[in-house]
C-alpha cells in the first residue's frame, strides 16, 4: 500500500519536510492502545511507540499522520512527531476535567449513524452535527435499521428537519438495503469516520462496507436495539480505496467547539425562523459552549499561575 492509498497528499507532504533528512518515514495511525499504536506505512504494518519526550497532549490519535523512526530488524518504530491535522473530531473528555479528547483525526466525511426503532433523536443529532461541522469534516446522517421501521418517511421527517444541507441516508446494514447510497462518499484515499450512540449497528455497517467480518457484532436485544460491541477506534482500508474509522458508541457527547459553528447546525437562525424546539436546542448548546469557554479560561489562568510559581522557585534557587 502506498502513501496516497492511505490519504497522503501535498498538505501532509509539506508538513513532513522538516523530518525528511532525519531518517524518518511517514506513517498513519490505524489503532492506538493507550500508549502503543498500530501504524500503516509503505513498509507494511508496524508497531509504534511514542518517543518519551512527547507529552500527553502530543500523543497521536487514530487517523493521525506521524513521523517515525523504524527500528532495525524489528517490525516496530518510534513515533517522533505528530504532523498537523487537517481536521479532527474532538469532544470534551467525559470526566470533570476540562480536557479535549480527539476521537478521530484527518477525516474527510463523518457518517453520523443513528437507527430506526428509538434512536432517531433530533436533539442528539443537532449535537453530533455541531461537533461534525466544528471538526472540519463533511457530515452525512446514516439512519440504519430501515428494515425495522414501520414508516421510514414519517420517522425521518424530524431528522430531515434538523439536517439542513446534510445528506440523509436510510439503509439496513443487516440486509444491505440502501447501502449503494454511501458509494459517492467512499472515495479512494479519503477517510470516513463512523460516529454514533451505542447499539445503532456501526459494527454491522463496518462489516458490510468491508465485505467481511472485521468486527464482532451482538444480537439484537428484546427491545429491538443492538448492543455496543466496538471497544476501540480503528482505521480500516476498504476495497473501494476509502479508509474507514470505526469508533466505540458514545453514551454522551460533550461539546468541544466554538460558538460560531452553531450557525452551521442552525442555519435558519440568520432568518429568525427557528421552530420553538430548535431554538431551545440552539440556546442550550450555546450555553454549554459558553460555559466550556469559561472553564477553559479558568484552566489557562490556573496553569499560568502554576508556571509563574515554578519560575519564581527556579529564580530563588539560582540566586543563592
């Protein structure tokens, strides 16, 4: 597999120039297991270990391009640097800390996967769309399990009402119905990420797109909902030449975004024509983002105070 097959282009080539003369090669992160990574390179698949000097906030995410130093005689490499990201789907860490968590990097298209049978929630989709627009990727809403829908057109009406300018695809990953609608988005060398709640059938969709059983799937529960099976993020090359990143289902998606991106999710706001529920959702997400900005500022001020104290202690020690 050559670099172009993995999504390499002039953007990343320019970013790699400082590392070309240091016996480093480019690699793409296919999976990350806490620290160690799985890398895709022109030398094949390698195990990757981040260099010790890389801080926690400098570690790569799935989809990242990295500069690595292959180890002689081993199928391993040391990750020396992470190249700038073209796009990144980011959320707030699901803890009390005000820390960003990168879900997937360098993604061209985001399949926001939902499902008939209880998961077609417009308010949740507005949240996912906001994160997708903020990432720099192009969103596509994929409504899975159409074979379980009693009236697909009626059930999709609320979804289409919030998906202004966004393609909405109804399909069944289980039966294959409607899968051809995804083909225009599965372009060679382009990366697609699957994001959605637990149990919407993302693993079944990955297997259908890959044409083989790559990921384990769970039986449908008595209430018609699937069980969450994916436990880590992984980049998978498809026969079409596209690259697919599957992600674990999200129990919650806490925003890490700029307020301006709400204008993309709620494009009608400029005309003052938001329906009551849409306007309430807009205001809720606006308040959440503003509260996040306050916490970010507080964290930065706290870190600045700590750094000033460390600097003062160093100065006192050197003055003796």
